[in-house]
C-alpha cells in the first residue's frame, strides 16, 4: 500500500461511522476500568503496527487484559495476563451485534463490564445495543486509515520531542475519532463553555482545564475530507489570522482550528515537512500570542 494512500471521506463514510462507534464501545470499557488521569488521558486508544489498542487495563486487583483492533488480519483480539484469549473477526456487522459479541467474549474469559451504552460526541445518537443502522466494514479502507494513522502517529511523536514542558502522549480519542498530541503552557485555562453534543460540560472542562496547543489528524465528516488540524485553547487574540505554513493550510471558522487537508499532504513533494511545518508554525503563533515561557518549554 502507498505510504500516503487516498482517503476521501465520501469513499468510506459508512465504514468510518461504523468503526467510530465500535471504537467507542471498546474505549468506554477502558473508561470504566481505568482511574482518572488529567484531561481524560486514561480513556484513549493507541496506534500499533497492526491497528489500535487499549493498552493494558486492570480488572479487579489481580487481573489485566487488553483489547486490540487488528486492522491487518481484521480481528478484534482480547488477551489476558493468564494467557486468556478471546475475540472475533471484523467484518460487516451492526453496532448492536458488535456490542453483543464484545460483551460475550469478555464474559467467556470471566470479565464482566457494564458501560454507558449511549455514544458520545455524535449527533442523534443511538444506544449501542439498539443500533442496527451502522453495519459497514470495508477492509481496504480500514487498512488505508491505519496506514495514515501510522504516519500521523510518527509525525506527532516527532513534534512532541521538541517540547520540554507538559505534553500529552500521542493518543486516539474515540469520542471525536481523532489522533491528537497536546502541549501545555503550565497555566490554567478559563472554564470551557461546553456545548459539545453528547458530552457533559463538566467532562469538557476537565479536558480543557489548562492552556494548550493541540495538533492531530482527523478523518473528516460530511463536506470535509481528512485533515491535519491545530488549535489553541484559550484562543489568543490574533491566532486566527496568524501566518502559518504550508500554503495549503487555512483557518476554519466553523471548527475554530487551522486545517491542512490530508490530500494536499499526500501529494506534496515532502509530506513530512508539510505536516511538521504546519504543527510548528501554529504552535509558534499560539505560544507567542499566548505569552508562553518558550525559552523554558522548548528544546533548543
């Protein structure tokens, strides 16, 4: 497969939405079992050479297990610390069937978890166990998505290495369905106004409790193809009109973010440089306009 494969939203939107909901089910299992970490870092998934993983999760005081999406063999894999194994093939199935099978496979190895069955950050949500509308799984596009995640994960980690202050891991948020990396100035932020569909305001305020600059990759939505993004919270005066690189980047007034279309990156002569220039130039604007202590926070 190409290093930067085509990934037009319209070509795989049904699979995208189904996979989004599947990752929410697995992510909510991690949310249920992990202790809270600042900014909800305890709930995320992580990119692997084969797909996405929860990483190790505790169950009780003497058991641990992982849940992995394998996008090469197209399987959901559950593995425990006592050599327990469970799982099933990833193929077209409803969200309701996926939810049922996950819970059955967990129960088969003695793990019983109850989650909130209502999706988050999705308009007009349907409870997982009643969702028979979303049932698509196109293996070829899932593989493309995974290839892009690998590239985005690599570049986010490269960008993260330039910062000495508090910074998040590079991780995948199943609520918004994006890969993200966040830097922090070390100062608190004003309370977030909230208003995100399917997300209580107190959850949002925990996520945005500190002054930050975030970058990442998002596969898009109706009317908007895959893109790399960058935003600052709180947004400093002048940020939206800052000079950012490369030329294909622009301010999206609806998202209140700078966006760099994935397609422009894919066909660029140097995709790595395009993405890293985008991340760095938006950070430069956020940190300078926001009054960050850049001399202390940045690696020379």
